[in-house]
C-alpha cells in the first residue's frame, strides 16, 4: 500500500475533521461527512486505489476492493478518532439536508455493513461444517461437531449485540451501551423466560415473550430510542456522579422499553418484511426475481444492495432459507464475472485485459463483484446491459426451479454449499443458474460490444 494513500483519501474527503464516522464493508470505505460540499470528488476519483466514488444513502463511499480492510486500518492508525463514536446529528449540514429515506437507508447500511464480513465468515464456516458431515469426515453427534457449530453459530446468535454496537455509532451514542441493549435482549434469563412461556410482568405491565437472537430490526429501533434517552440523561446528570449514574439511568430506562414496547414492535416489522417478501415471491415468482435481478447490478453500483441484506438475514433466520435475495445475488455476481471475462476476451488493451481477467475470477470464486463492476463493466457502460440480460435470464430459471439458499453468505463458486441443507440439495440448480447467467451475459456482451480504450488513453 502506498505511503501517502491515507493522506490523499483524507484530503479528498475534506480532512479528518470533516469525517463524522467511518466504517467499511467488504470492498468500500463508507464515510459519513459533516459537510459533503467540502469533499473533492475529482480528487477522490483520481486516487489510483479508488475504483469508484458512490454517494448514496447519506454516505460518501469510496470503492477500494479487496484491500479495503488494510486501507481502513491505515486510516484509523493515522487518525484514531475516526473509529471513535461521534455525534454528528446536531453539528452537520449534511444530516440536516438528507431526506428521510436517505437517512433511514444510510443508517441501515451503515449499521449492517461492518457486521456483514463476520456473518459471511460464520456462514462459510457453517457451509464447511455441513460439507464435513455430508462427506462423512465428521459425525454430527461428536463433540467436535458441537464445538465447531457453537463457534459459527455465535456470529448469528449474537447478531443483536453486533448490530447494537455498530448502530449506536450511526446514531451518535455510546456504542458499548448499544451492545448492552443487544446483550439484554438475548440474556440467558430472558431466553429462559421465553422458553418457559409463563406470563411475565414488569411493574404490572405485561411483557410479550419474544425471541431476539439472530434479529436486526428490534435492536436497531431500541438503540435509536436509546440515543435520545442518553442525550436527555446527559443533560440532567450532575458531573460529579456522571460516570455511574448516566449509564445506570440509560440502562434502567432503555432495557424495559426495549423488551416491553420496542422489541415486540420490531419483531412484528421483521415478520412483516419476511412475510411480505415471501408473498410477493409466491405471487409473482420467477418474474419478480427476474425483474429484481435485472436491476440488482445497478443497486450494487450505488451501494443500495446492502439495504436488502436484512431481508435475506431475516428470511434465513425465520424461514430457514432465502429464495430471493441470495438467489438474485448469485445471478448478478456471475453476470458481472462473465461480462468482465467477455471484455478480457475482446479487448486489445493489455492492461484492461489483465484487470478484467483478475476481477472476473474474483467475482466467480468469491462473489466479490466491485472490482469487475467499477474497474471494467461500469466504466465501459455497455457490459452492464449484458449483465442485466444475463442476470434476469438466470433468475427466471431460478424462480421456476424454486432455488433456495440456506445460509447467508456471498454467492460464488467457493460457497456453492450454501445451496444445500440437511434435507434439500439445490447445488445442481445453482450451477445451472450460474451457467445461464454466464453464457447469456458473455454472449450479450460480445454482441452489444463496448468502446475499447486505447493503450495510451488507459494509461
């Protein structure tokens, strides 16, 4: 990594003092800026390591690619305050000017994006465990299986804690109190109460017994409310007792509210989202999938595909499978890979061919499409239309055969076991879907063509 890269990035975003918060996902640095007008788009796009600039959902996103974690670590090492919680709400022009929809989507994506790599890692671990059992290398009744299953289940079971921590940063409150809310919602005592099913009251108020492990919406709403409670408590707490009275009051007010009111409402919303997705899927089936798959490359290009992640996570947690979002992601990922390969096949530009081949293989193997999209397909524009055709055609087939993903992980060749459960096996259908997406996209990209950049222009 270049020595002055961090300085160039900070200069492009208007300096470290202009950064309200910074998180990263699999390929992007996601900045929340105090004043977006201070950022220099031209400078940001001129940085060689930046594949693209995306401004969506209230975030200033720099697409870095597979080295994003190293760049993030370098930025935090240079300016440690970037990883600390800040409260941008009352002091930034940008937040005031954002629309309600952008603020909601920005909060959702900003809260989930840091957690997605962990969920993907745990998902791949569960895939590995399933393969070991299916091949007879590991017995499901063995202590080794139980131990490994415990490790990989941790990421999903304690999801409210991770979401609570990251969402607290987005809401500008104490992230450890956010994690505390998540922990309270999955405390063993509460879990035992829910399992027993006996009526529970707090000060005479009945509490709805609900399971919150592996959920997102309840803790998101609870931490949002907690952010207002925390600010109110800070205003009335004397400085001499602030260190212990403030967290005590926040916990005393927030946790009962979370379990009595907010959590049950969040559960209803989560169930409604999952049921609504399945209803639309059942009503329109493969046509709905094809339409979403055709649009998905553009959702990825503006960074809004992360807003669909909660739906996928909820479907897997509540239904045991996802027949929509992961399926569409498979179709789109393979289309991006095939389009990049078509460019590599047809271009006479050696530098572009090398980039297209490497990014295409990355998309095929790991499902990481941003290098192929921003480095090749979106720059050339026309290959994106081929992606729409290939992704839509593959989704049409996937809908007909009722393809299902049983684990939340990024679809690619290395994660094909995500299409297998103990009772059902959709790997063959997944491979056919992959082939349809690849063949249709590759052929369409060759037919549609693109403006091949000359060597000196590329340089």
